């Protein structure tokens, strides 16, 4: 129980030293002799979608005789959406 409490305190300590100062910027206090304050800028991430056209296989049958159906393989164009991610470093 004590180990779990000590572990929780150690994990919560760095979170308590950070403060959000603006959009994508954080102020971090580091323990040295005294306390130093650094400003850290996080990268911005733009997420979107893009439409692509791919060929997908299509399997069908075609009558060859009265009783026998002949398998036929072809392709069909299909539009799919793919995700795009753009990361801009500070």
C-alpha cells in the first residue's frame, strides 16, 4: 500500500510542475538549485481526410452453357477516404 502511494506521488509530481500558459505552450518548473522555469511549445497537428480511387476486384458468373456458369473476374473503381495527418514542429 505504501509503495503504491509513493508511486502515485512520484507520478503526480511532474504534472503539478506544469502549467498551460497559452495555446500549445506550457510552463515547466524544473528542480535544480532553486527552481528554473522553461517554456515548452508543443507541435500542432492537423488531421483531415483525402479521397482516393482504387480498383477493387469483382467476382461474378457468366452463363457458358445452359447448365454451367463460368466464373468471371474483373475490377471496379471505388472511392475511399484516407486519413491525413500533418505535424508542424514549433
